[in-house]
C-alpha cells in the first residue's frame, strides 16, 4: 500500500518526531515558528535549514520567520487551513484508511477523460460533492476524471492556475483526506483520477519564495508571467527540479493519483543537457515501474519527441499531448470563427482537422502564421492515436472567451452532433469538459479572488478588458464593460453547473446521445486501439469532406464527414457501419449518401 512520500522538503513525520526542512539560500536567518514558539535554524550548507522536533503530532501549525521579520508558510506545505499566507499544518498522510488496495489502474487506451473544476462542478464546490457525482460519470461512460489544479491559491475561488503552494490542496474544496476519499471512491467505481499541475509559473499573490530563495527564479528566461523558474541554474537548478519532481511523486504516492497533466510545458524554459521534462518523466517511471501512470502535456510547440514509444508500444517518457490542432479545426468548421490563434487554421480547416485526426499534429514543421511563419511542430504520424488527447472544448477554450460561452452556445445542434460523434468514436483519447455531455447552459467564466488586495483585483479587471479590445464586439469602452468582472463572486456563481438540466429537453437528448456514443466506443473502438498501431491516412475528396482511416493490427476504422455543400456519396465502404448520422440515406444501389453536416464510421476487422 502506498503511503507517505519521502522528500527533502517540508514537514515529515518520522519515528523521531517531525522533521522540518526549508531551502532558503538567500535568507540571512530563519526560525521555525511552531505553535507560537520560535526555534532558530542554522544553515546546514547549500541553503538548507533543518530541525527535528520530537513528540509532535499531526495538526501542529508552523511557519518560518525570515530575517527576523516576515513569517511565511512552508513552500512544501501539505495543507493550508487559513489560505496561502496562514501557517502550515503538519499532516500525517499515512493515517488515511485507503480501501483501493486491489486497484491496478487502467490502460490509457481505455481513457475517456472528464475535465472538471472542483469549485464549480457542483453547487457545493467540494471534493465530497464531486464524489457524489462519480457514479453518474461512470454510467455515462467516463473512465477518468481530470481535476483542474488544486495547488493552494489566494482567496476562496480561482481556476487553479494561480496556485502558489503546489503541495497543498486548496482548503476551499475540503481537507486533504476529503481529496483522498474522492480518489478512493473513484477507484472503487473503476475510474482513474488525473490531476492538472502547473510547473511553469506561480500565481501573482501569496508566493514568498522571493523572500528567501531568490535563485529559484532567473532573469535568463522570461515567460508571460515574468522571470522564469530556474530549472537550469548552476547551483540551484537541481533543487528546483527536485521540488517539482517530488511534487509529481507526492500526488501519485500520497493521493493515489493515476496520471498528471502538465500545464503549458512550452513555457518551461531549460537549457540543460537533459531537459526537465525528460528528467521528470524518467524519475516518475523509475519510481513506479509496475504501475500504469499516465503523463499528459500541454505543449504549443507540438514536440513529438516527448511522446515516443518503446518496442512494445509503451510511452518512453510522456503518454500523450493535448491535441490543440485538432480542436482548432473542429472549432472553425463548427463556428466560422477565424481570429486570434484560429487564423493559422482558417485557410483550410477541414484539411487541418483531417491531418490532426490521422496523424496527431496538423502542423509538423510547416510555417506557422501565429509565430511569424516560423516552423512549428515535429513529425507525429508514427505515433499511435493514444498519444493525443482530443476535445471539442476545455477550460481554456471556454473560459478564455470574454463571455465564457460553451460550444453549444455557438454551434447549431446538428453540427455539434456530428462533432460529438467525431470526437467520441475516433481512436484518440477523448476528453469532455464538465457539462458538455448534456450541453450545459451555464457559461464557464474567468474568475479569481485576490481580496483584500484591491490593487491586484483592479489590475486583473483592467487586464481582462484590455485583452479583448482587439475584438470588434468589445472595442469601445461601453462594450468592454459587458465583460464579466472576474473578481466578482457573481461571476464565479454563474459558472456553477446545474445538474438538474440533465433531466430536461434538449439537454436530456444530448446526454442520451453522449452516453450511447461512449458505450459504442467501448464496444467497437477500444478493442481496436489495444492492438498494434499501423498508421493513419486521410484524404479530402472535396474541401468540405474529410475521409480518415486508422489502421491497427486488429483492423481498420474509417470516418467520413461532410461539413457543408452538396451531398456526398463516398462509394463502397468495406466493413461494417458502426455509426451514421440520422440524415444519411442510401441510393438505389444501396450506397450511402451523406448530406451536409453528416458522417459515418465504418469498422473492418482483420
């Protein structure tokens, strides 16, 4: 049974008491503040300060006084009962009574991911309330729940991407044991649990590392959030790398998490001989050689190098990448939107979609307009479909819109029905954004809570409005005021799912369709994907028609979709039709005829 994760950071309960360890290379003095008393910590070399306190129990509160002044939380705190600036709590991770000893995980080919934000997935916004929804997700056909980042953030509400204490699951959702209980329940239902983690930046409020570990950051690398994290520093780099590697291992060990999604890894800047992404995956794989751990990347650079397979078809480093290219093709076809980052896909969206479905990346080294025509991407056609997580929407694609509209607010139902089948029956790993399964009416807006720091709140509000000034709909000042205030509690409240909608039309019908497609996927598609990958191919018989074939040792799967124009007759389709749009008909010879916005999936078994 996996228990506590041993690491050089933080407060760790052992046979001799609780060992406290802080890396503070730029602090002149450090004192442990423990239950109201202070204990000076001597520098033990290379910036480390350590002290073991005998007889201490879980629940004790502590912090560190830096240079006789500021008291800061533990950067490796396991829990912050009073938010990011409060004292840290000693936690005994071995005390939780796990019941998942027989859980062996699931192959990644079986993954159907449900991405959700704990705070808005239910009216209560807690781990416990989300646990009550797991059975419904299992019945839907979901096999993995992916939680947006849980790292402790300032305030009571946040997307999670402003976390500053990566080891402390935020108290707004419950206690660490409440999170363990959620994972334990998921495993009992056969569900995997994935967690989104952020290793490219810290949030703008509550990060105290600059006060005692300035070398954690470096001006040599600049990111959208300021100075880069120092992954390649001569004296600090390995400590920084260890901090994040142990964070991954901590979630896997102490919370039995089944997989991790690494946010925006293109912003992890590292000039080391071995990039941090390689070391991270290698150390995780070495620590869990016999356990299925699924590692997913968000990477705008489309670097296939991180996704390579070994001779048995297993990932050498990372398991998969979010397939943004495929999403962009779908989105343009469904909505007609072609501004911003969609511009690089707007010239031939069906072609980009087809290549993304067949080969993973639409851009595999071609000039990319958004990057001033610099090449983007690497060859990916040799990788199996399970190396790519595909989606029609996610927290970014919805929440980064000014009004937080879901795709069901932007596209006609018949178009969305075709895209839904295209997503859920294609052999890549499909991901649903919470509420997508019933076309939820609630938006998902951008929200934060930095109170009482009104100056930072104002900066966020103003920045949000500036971000959309280039869009005609929000160009003038009055129109910009219609953008919801991200710091207002009402904005957060509007984003909470209404589960009662599932029982009402038209949501009930969408839910039934999603359920049927996922059950069909399990019966017809997953068995193919578990056989050896042989390659993908695509054709465009017309600019508005895609024809994609995926070949496996066990057979082939073919998708023909028509995205506009006149009806299209694909000719003979060897194999068995496993799904077709209701509008598809047959001519006098029995051949299928596909009108606009219809499609068909055909399976041929070898």
